[in-house]
């Protein structure tokens, strides 16, 4: 007699299912449980399982030992380790970064007086959303990797038993090895790189000098747009380049680090105009090298201070070419504040705020062409500025 194939499959399926339902729920002393028993105790207490007897679960919550009847439990969950929130961090970072960079890009372009900008506000918004989403997803994933949450698994309430852990699963006790002196520090080196924006620096001094020299007139409107009031400055992220910083630190004591910082900061440019057709464009930047001492009290904060060598540069551009250029080397001071997270992973995200203190320097004269030449006499400027960066780093 042949048994139909479909009958055999159904028999195997129901037989397996019945066997599965008959299995017991294995819990072990020391397991972390989350218990829902609203008719017996408020909330969802989380504690360590100590015993199962007289139809009650005994869990230790802080310094209290609770006995919860199994019949009163509506939901029982057991901790099965930790899981990171990288995926949620990437999604949140993409959303926040895309919207933030898109809005900032559109606002930046729409605030310009020129009519021959590379991007319209709509194009700047779309470009900012795409760039910010990619950057934010990466940063969010790294931050999420450091945010560990408990992975809860639902435990069936039927046939609960509390056996001893098999010998194979018991932790093997290792002999204690004594060492002299403090324990060595792990991952003593860290390197990070970031892109930034900065405060205007010498822009105010240059604008005032242009006004004194007659380069503060309004350019009349034309088929390219206008009128455009002068002088005006373009400073911040992306106008003339991307300020960046590369930093290396060595942890030589638990709360102290020594490091070196190198940075190229394109601060921006200032534009002047004198009738009938004299244009003046001055771009300025600073290159920085600084040895720093960092105090790392705890957590994500680092405070650094030290002397710095600055090379300031100001150049007059015309038609895309440099006409005149002035550079100076000077010593100053640098204050560096860093927030890094996570601290115990290979990769980390870092927010960096610096203040760079410098002396005043003389720049100029600058000469504008167009009919009769007009000159901006030499004047003093202060290149001191703040720096605001965000980037990625590596512990090793």
C-alpha cells in the first residue's frame, strides 16, 4: 500500500511541530531577564535570575530579591548579548545630514549678490542633500556602532526549567598573572582628519581699508545682474576651498596626550569696487603647524593648548591669476577642543573647535587696473580666527 506523498509531508510537519511545542524553555542562573507581570508588579523589572522553585522566578534587581509567580507573568524576555545601532545611526545621519547641508547650501547661494554663481539655490539644495546624506550616513553608522543596546529574546513560559550550565559552557578559570607597574594603555595612538568652516578672520580689517581707499562703491546693475554693494566678503566653507586639519596624538598617561596638528585654512576673499571699472579681489588663508598638550579628563572631551607657527597669505587675483601676494611667518597660540565618539572602537567621529591667536601683520599695497589705476595702501590686519570642523579618526 502506497502512502500519498502529501499525507506523508503533513504527518512529518505536524509531528515536528508537536515535538517542538513539547520542548522545554532552558534558562540558566545568571541570565538577565526582563519580566512583565502587571497583575503582580508594576513596570518591567530587569534583573539576574537566581532560582526557579515553587512555581516562582527569583530575580535579583539591584539589591532586592524578587519572587514572581510564573502564573502571573505575561511576558518573559532573556538577554542574549548586545547589539549596535549602526543601521539606525546611518539612517538618522543620512536624514539629518542631507537636510542640514541642503538647507545651508541653498541659503548660502541665495544670500550672494552675484548673479553668475555656479549653483542656483535649487541645485545647491539638491547637491547638499546628496553630499550630506552620504557624509551623515557614514558618521551616523560610526556613532551608532558605539551605542550598544540589549538584544532581548522572548522566552516561552511553558515547561520552564533551570538546569546547571553544561560544563562545556562554563567559563574556564584562568590563573591570575601578576605584573609590576601600571597596566599598559591600549590603542595609544589616534589620528583624525576633518573639514571645516571658520570665522571671517581678517575680512573686517580688509573691508574697512577698502572703504577708506574708495573701494566701497556700488557697482551698477547690468545684464548680468546687480546692483552690487561693495565691499563684501565671502568666507566660510566652500567659497575658495575647504579648510582642513590633520591631527596625530599619543596617549602617554591615562589623562594626558601629546600631539601635533597641521592645518590649511582657506578663510575667504573680500571684493571692492571703485567707479568706473576698478575691481579689487583679495583672497586670504593660513597654514598652521602646532605641537599641543591635551588633557583628557574622561569621556569624549579633550582640551589641547600649545604654541603654533602660522604662515599667513593674502593675494590679489585678477582674471583667475595672482597679481600681488604677501606672506608672513609668525608665532602664536592655539586652543583646541575635541569631542570624539566612540572612544573604544577602531573608528570614531570627531567634532573639533579651535581658536588661533595671532599678531597683526601688514599687507599691501594692492593696485586695481581699469583705466587709471587705483591703489589700496598698505594696512594692518589681524588673522586671528575660530575654526569649526567635523571629521573621522582612527585608534591604533
